[in-house]
C-alpha cells in the first residue's frame, strides 16, 4: 500500500507538470497566432522568407512534448494567407479575398433569376422564329431539315444582343426582393452596405462586359455569316414545287406562283408559272420541266412552252414560244464580303467605306458598353419600398432599355448615311446621355427629391 501511495503521488506530480506545460504551450501558440494575424492585417503582402524566419525561431523552442502545436501554427498561417507570384522576386503572400455569406446569398439569387429570364427569352425567340421558319417550309423555300440549324443559329445571335437586358432585369428582381423583405435595413445597420454593393457591382459587371464584348465583337459576325449561308443553301437545295402536283407553290424571292398538273417518271407535266417584275406580269406554260443542282446553283429547265409578258390593262403583251428555256434560281456561293455585318473587327478598322464600317463597329460596341450602364440602372430600379411589388419597376426598366437601344439604332442608321454630325459624335452621345440619366435618378433617390419644390429646397440649403 505504501509503494502504491508513493507511485500515485509521483503520477499526480508528473501529471501536474504535464498539464502546466501544456497550458503554457497553448498560450504560446495563441500568442504566436495573434502576432502573425496582426502582421497580416497591417500589410497586404508579406515575403515568404520572413515567415520562414518566424517558423525557424519557433522551432528552436523545446516543444517536443507536444509537436502538434507547431503543426497547428503552420496550418493557421496557411489558412490566413496564400502564395502569389510577383515578378523575379519569387513568391509572396496575400490576404485571401473571400465572398461573404451575404455576397453568396445575393449572387445565388441573381444567377437563378438570370437563368430563368434567359430561358424565358429563349422560349419567346424560339417560338417566334419557329413559326416564321415553318411558313417558309410550307412555301417551299426551305427543307424541314434546315429549320433546326437556322433556329439554333438565329437564337444564339438574338440572345447575345439581349444579354444586357437579361442581366438588368435579373438584377432588378433579385435586389427588389432584398429590399422588399427588409433585409437591406439589416445590411445598412451593419455598416457594410456600400462595400457589399460595390463588390457586387464589380463581380457582375466586369465578367459580363468581357463575355459580351467577346461574343458581340468576335463571335456574332461568324454567326450572321453562317445564318446567311445556311439560308441560301437551304433555298437552293429545296425543291421549288415541280414534284408537288396539284398545288399552287409560291416563291417569294422570285414572286413566282407555280402549278404542276402531274408527274410522270420524275418529269413534271403541264407546268404553269406566273411571275411579276417591274409592274409587268409574265405567264408561262410548258409541256414538261425539270429542276436540278449544278455546281451549287439550282436551275429550272422548261421544254416546249410559251411565255406571255405585258402590263395589265394595256393589252400590250409579248408572246414567246420556245423549245427549251433554262432559268437560274439561286446561287449557294454568294459574295459575303459585301455584307459589313459579317466582317471581322480588324477588317472593319481598315475598310475604305468609313461610314458603313464605323456604323458596324459602334453597333457591336453597344452591347458591352450598355451592360455597365444597365447594371447601374438595375441598382436604382431595384430599390423598392418594403410593401411595394418587386416587379413594379420592371416597366420603367423596359422603357429605359428600349429607349436606349432605339436611340443607338437611330444613330447607327445616320452614321451609315454619312451624316456629318453623327459621323463625328457617333453613338457615344447616347451612352453619355444614359449615364447622366442614371446618375440623376441616383441623385434624386439619395436626397429624396421627388418634385421641383424639393429640388429648389435642396439647392437653397446648399
């Protein structure tokens, strides 16, 4: 019993020593972490060599009893700072800029709303284009296989132009929900209101500007060229109606109406064609006819027929009989260089026709520039009263967008006509005017100026 008692006393003694040093080392660890944290908050960058010196000094302390403490210090350093390259000096350390919970909350709601708005726009565009393309298929101008290709290309082109509008509407809905639920007052009370909204503006506007700039300036011309090429190829490869007996087929691009009585052995019999050009009407009949493709050109060959051409009401008609009459319909290899919408931005910069090239350049710059201004409008229109409907300012936002875009279109048209004034000022006056309107709305909302008398009182107090 005596020995056991002595052993117990020694065990308690060493346990006290162990816990004493453990507490001291824990305090030392906290002190080191506190010093490092203060250094990091004072300077934005710390050379990694200085951190290594601190670690070497710490390693000289005899902490072999609990080696996990040093590991915890190193782990804490890694969590507080990260490595970054800086020229030839090697690696440096910077503070990690993380999104706060409020940033993630607003951005998540904004991205979900943006996806919904873009989806609605796609459905509207696809529905309108699909009906239009089906009408062309019924008229015999396109094959049904070409519809989906044209639908995809045309929808992509339209969405690129409407992305700034979609961003503005999505941000208004997200922010108005934030205001309507009175969450904004808690944010203002915290003192981080301006900081969070400034960060939110940069997070949304900078990537949006870069993406839309690339799409509208570089990708959009290729889409337009592909759309035009596909339309012409579709019109050229589609049959004009000789193999559809008993139906009147209308070709709008040639103002033709074709009727075939019957088809025998892939040869159309008893053909009737009515066309109009320059206030003259031509009626053509043929015993038989064929259509075929030759080197990308669709041709129509009529045999044993006659043609009547003249002006209605005058009685002056010309009659022509023929054995073989060949008509060229559509060329699938047009000269795309004449269309300025299909040229690259580099070709436009050196083009000799400055009026058309400048107009096209400024039209392509409209979408990326407008996205910055429209996002600023969204921050203003997103400010709604707690009991106000979150969609109440959407009507004003739509009016602003259509007024903005129509003024740019008006300026671009006058630049194309080589107007002296608009060739000089371009479309920049529209962007400046929109920015002034945006700042005026912000100014009136900030100082609660609702009418002329409020403005007069404000100016008198100043």
